[in-house]
């Protein structure tokens, strides 16, 4: 069965998502998420199938396997470990990673190539998993649903919702523009997930600091990441403080595979 009829009412989201203000300023009733977990995972599978035809996924089994293994390490630390998660590597030198609803995470080779250590890369991966665990994507959909309820009802059907969402993701390098509260929550959860998986969460702070320096230096390779993941010095400081609370003693900064995987990623 394809998407539940509830998504017919959400059809206007494909237009609303391109208007970042609509996705960050509208309020749902009590911050409710109107999309069930089952519907979210079904949407994810359909959107993933479409995106995988549009994105330039790497033809490197070793690199794909490494990202999948590390991603699943993080997922096992969450309350959604019983659900099927998937990880994909995109051949793109832009420093970017994004999550779509339904437990699907995409990582650009540019991000792996620029990470200074495995823990920096894992930090971004944990952050994206955290967005998925917190269901931020479908919360944005719920906001659009409320803002455009009447127009959605008048449409009376689903005009290629998945195709429109996929087009938006490819164009912007993200599913939605998250709020500052979303980013703070994803950072906090990401730090916890990293530590539980045995990774030093200081890596996330270091990667955010690296990206912030790139942005201040006018680097163009981080444009898409910053459009959907605004990074500030305050955010870096918060993550570093959370990492100190966890403590890094006995936690990994690198592994035996990352240097090789980074070299592979640099070929793209």
C-alpha cells in the first residue's frame, strides 16, 4: 500500500518547504507531529527510492560499508534501534550530510574527505541520526500541514508528493531547514549517542569549529550545510561543554579504517 491518505492533505508541503520561513515560524498545536511513525518510515522508503535515482551514489563498496557500519553503531544507542535505518554515500565534494524522514541518512564524500579525524565524521553522522530520532523532518511537515490546511484540503489528492520532495532535497541538499531548537536537540542527542557508542564527542565540536572557520573564510564547499544547519560559536561552545560533561577518557578519536576511507573519499 502506498502512503496513507493523510499525506494527501500534506501535499502542499512540497511548495511550502521551499519557503524556509513557513517551515520555521509556523506553530503546530502543542508542537504535535501529525505523521505516525509507520507513515514516516513508509515515506522514507519511497523518498529514498526516488533520491537514489537522482543522486550520484558512490560505487565503492568499502566506503559504503564503513559509513553503514559506523551509522549502525550510532543507531544502536538510540530508542529507534529496532527500526530499519539506511546510510548512503553521495559522490559530491560539497561538505554536507542530511537526514530524511524514515531513518535514511546521506553523507557526501566531501564531508568525509575534510574531516580531521574519525570522531569528527562520526559527530556529523550522530547529529543527523539525532535529527531522525527526534523526528524533526516530519515535525516540519506537520507545521506546513497546519499552515496550509485549507489549501491542502482543496487539492483533493496527492500531486506527486514524493517526486516534489525529492526535487527539493536534490536542489537544496537538505530535507528541511531546521530551527535553532532542532539543532540544539540534535547536538545534545548526538553527543550522547557518540559517547555511548565509544566515540569521543569532542569530535563533533571540532568538526563544527572546522566548518565555522571554513564559512568565515568564505569557503564555498560548506554552503549547503550551513543553509540547513546554521553553525555559530555559541553552538560550538555548547557542544564542547556537553562533551566535557561526558568526558573523553577511554573514548575513540580514530579507528584503523578512517584514514583509508578518507583517502577513498578524496578521489571523488
